[in-house]
C-alpha cells in the first residue's frame, strides 16, 4: 500500500518591499495628523503592484519613508530584505523612483539630458540609448525635451530611473495630468518593465486605471490597510458578476429568469440585472439569452457587469466607516521647547 505525501504549505512569495506596523504623523495646528497608521505592506518580487487609495490616504508618505526621505514614528521597513533606512545604501542602486515631477533641461535633447544624468549618478553612457529604447523613445532621443508631450516627458523620467538597471521601480502617481493617450503609454511602459523581470510599485488614486495593469494590489484608506492580494482575489470581494439585459418587458423577463434559477433584480429603466443564483456555479450569458428566447423574449442589449477595484474600495471604506469626514487627527501632544517644528507634507 502506498501513501501520499502530506500536503506542503504554500511557500510565501519573496518580497521586494515590506513594512510592519508603519506609522507616521505630522504636527498641525489642530494636533497631530495621522498620515500612516499601522500599515503592513507586502510587495512581491516581479510584476506590477498597485498601491491604491484616494488622495491623502498616505501613499506618498509611505513611499517617502521607504526611500529614506522622511522617518517613520514607529514600525519597520525592508527593501530586498534589508532594513531601511538604516541599510538603504546597500540597496539604493537596485531601486529607481519617481516621486516628484522630473526636472530636465528644456533646450537639451532627451539623449543629452540622460547623458548628463548618467554622468551625475555614475551610470555608463552606453545605457542611454538602451533605456530610451526600453521606454519607446528610441526614435525621439534627438528631440528637445520641450517638444515632448506630457506622456513622453514622463516616459523620459522613467528612462532616467532605468540608467542603473534597477530591480525595483517606484512610481508615485505617474499618470497625473496625462491625457488618455499618455496614460496608455505609461501603462504599457510599466507592463513592459514588469514583463522584463522588474518589480514595479505604482501608487495611484485612480483605482480602475491601475486595475488594467497590476498583478497584485494594496488598498489603503486614511493610512490604514483595507485589502491586499492578487487583483482577481480582491475583485472577488466586490460581489459576483452579473449581466445587464435590456428587454421590452423587464418584469416578465425577471419572473422567467427567477423560475429558471437565476437571481434577477431591477436595473436601470428597461433593464434587468441578472446574477447566477444560488443553484448555479457560474453565470452563463448564453444561457440567459436562451432562457428568455425560449419564452419569445428577445434581448436588445446584453452587457457584462463585473466588479472593479473602485467598487471594492467603496465597499471597504463603508465597512470601515472611512468614507466621510476629514483626516484622522490624534490629540495634540506638547513638544519639548527645544524640539523642531515640522511642517505637514503631501500624503
């Protein structure tokens, strides 16, 4: 008799970035504003990780702490298993980041700007044409920076972060101010970088935009972790799939679908929203169509209604009572007379 081996526990993914119980507050006139509160962040190596939340939720503050630009009040952070900011010099060459609006010389060509940047950071000049090609600007490297569109300027900034061939790229709201074409360009660039084996951590308040490119996500609200995991797993928390059907008689169609084991509910005028129902493992749009056609009810329209990250976020913030009100403010704590006063920052 043979026995099967006991099941093995799934191996935890290797992490490019992790934080534990991360906290940061800023002093304001009303007391201390909590920008990040007990945040546990895990970014797997490889792929695109969306760091999502509304403006003021703590995304930029978290990124600044990871890069050593500001210090946390408490908690721990690691980048490639190295504690930061203590050991940031050991990993800094493996990280490229865009946190502020990039600065280039308007009258210089894109190639010349990158050559100057490469010289300043000790990167080989041979990398310039390589990174221009990597972000899709190989044929525009001889154009002056001031002639670039906003999307091209942002791609040039990404090229600058690639000069040292980093493993981890951190982009803070990289599509702000871009038109749809520019957003598409940046999205394709990030996807290409991830497909080439890099880890891309991108923060955004436009959840549905990142949904199109991210493999994994972390969603935060008011500095607190609300959800994390694979995009598909997160979307599954937003509810079941449905189809919206437009029919001449919605009430009769709903009754027929209910009798067939579907779960219909009223939709916009002239429509029925149809879900799978308790007795069905999955929703089949063809079966919805066939069920109604057999009773001589023919569809004028059928549209899939899938949950998206924005719906998940709204549901999470409602559950956590984070959907309304101003920023979280802790009670004021008096500073010692000698302590320096810090100004608040963008979160």
